[in-house]
C-alpha cells in the first residue's frame, strides 16, 4: 500500500491518539477495526507455472515495483538492486544486473531496446535489453517512485518533488522539465506517466491530470480530477496515484478521495464520472473496469457510462492489492497471504488460495490466461486460474 509521507509531525500525534489500545489494520485514517475474513466455497484451482526469486522481501511502505513483458521475456526488479530478465514461459533467468548499495524504487519499463529503472537517490538507469549492461544513467532532483516510461525517442521520468523530466532515450540528456508545487501532505507514491499520440499524460498530487507535448514539454491541457476539500490536510488529500489507463480513446484515472473519471482525449472532455476512488492500478476487460477502493471494496464499473454493476464488500478493511482481470475472473491479493478469486458475472467470491507471501506488490501482467506478478517475498510468480474439474 502507498503510505503517507510521514513528514507531518501532527499526523503521528493524530494516529497515536486514534489508535489508543488494541487495534488491527484498517483504513489508515479511521479507528482501526479488525476485518472479518469471509468464508469461501472454492470453485477454482490455481496452476502454479513457476516461481523465480528476484530479491529481498518487500515491506509495507517500500517501493512499488512492477514487472514488464516484451517478446517472450519478463523484466523485473527488486528494491535491493537486482534487475532480472527471465523467460516468461519457464522463469529461467537470462541475465541479472546488480546495483550494489543502491535501492531500486521505480520500474520496470521496456522499449526502444532499453530496460528502465530508477532509484531512491533520483538516478534513472537505462539498461541494454539484450545483456543488462548500463547504456546510460542520469541524476535527477529527488527520489523516483513511479516507473520511467519510454515513448520512441523520449523517456519520461517524474520525481518525488513534483517535477517531470523528458529525457533523450539515446543518451539520457534532459530535454525539458516541468514542475508542480506539492500540497503540504501527499500520499507516498506517484502515478506513472503515460505517453500516447505525441503527448505525455501525468496525474499530480494536487488532483489534476496534465497533458504536455512529449518532445518539448509544452503544456497542452489540465483536467481537474479531484478537488481538495475539508479543513484538515488529511481531508484535503487529492492525490492521483493510480496510473492513467488508456483503452481506445479514453483515459481512465482515479484519485484518492473523490472519483474515477473517463476522459475522451480526442474531444478533451469528461465522458463520465463514478463515485469510486482508489490509489491502486485499475484493471479492465472489453466492457468493464475493476477498481479496488481504499476501503478494500472491489467494484465492477461499466466502461461505457460509469455505472457500478456490482461491489464485492466481503474484504472491506482488508489490505487488498490492485485487481487483476483474467478471463472470467478478477483476482486480488490480501495482506494475510490469501488470493481471492471473484466471478465477473455477479461479483461473488469463488475461490480462496494461499499466495505463498503476504500479498501482491505493484501492477500485475496478464497474458492470455497467465498472470505474472511480484509478491512481497521478492518472488516473480506465474500462475493460471482454472475451474475445478
């Protein structure tokens, strides 16, 4: 889970006062209540294809690092400085690049023959896709928590101090920089930029989604996604920490406090809004979005009009992962090492399985009926969901 930057001293005082006695995990800002775990009649089974160790354990509050898939290979990184290329069918390692005394906090993106990761020291690394050697590296202004992305001749990276950089993919030269002032209190984490049609789309901690030209950083437009409201800094959190999701001509984006929007990027207008908020990545299929909200409720939303079709509330207050859409199912990981399988048809729980780690970390990859993800034990897993025979 993306936790708050704890540089606001009063937040610590508030948390201590609120907790008081015996409590368990729940909504970060509410009185903590032990979640009730649902009883599930399991109608599915998991086929575990392979498991590859890529690094050390990933704790709550650590970096959110996601794998990338390209051309039959997976690229994954660990916070302890490993970057691996493995065969997606078998999990066999092709190469490993080790950054000693370096903490990887963002990645992985692949394109233009490069593998991109970044560090807590603000360094962007571009590795050669074939052998893992460093093609170039560049020092930016602060810690990087969102994966750098590649779009042809441009790499876009954003730093924790509110800046977005356009870098030349050939040598890392800084081509342009834009900057936004951060609110006093923000979530720890940033949304990954999206490059499409010559534009870069980025969600900011002030609740806006901005578009700039990829070649020079010239501003194109801003959309207010979420408006800070309330009297306290917590009430006024408006962060966009979900990665903008592009499907067709629409960008789907969610904020922490408010709503999920569908934006038509050609018409530059909001198509619809739904009163579901999240800091997790969104999942989708041909007709629907799947959203895990900040209270642990999973929703199916019609992509055409934003109507909520069902909400699965059995995992409310649990520390669940981003949803994963695979075939007729939605899968989420829970912080107690469980994997829950939900039927897309009506939102019922149809499976509960052991993960082998506390939870799923970052965004997962779905390729046909196979799911790839990094778990909190530092393993890259490949599995498939099957009906029981």
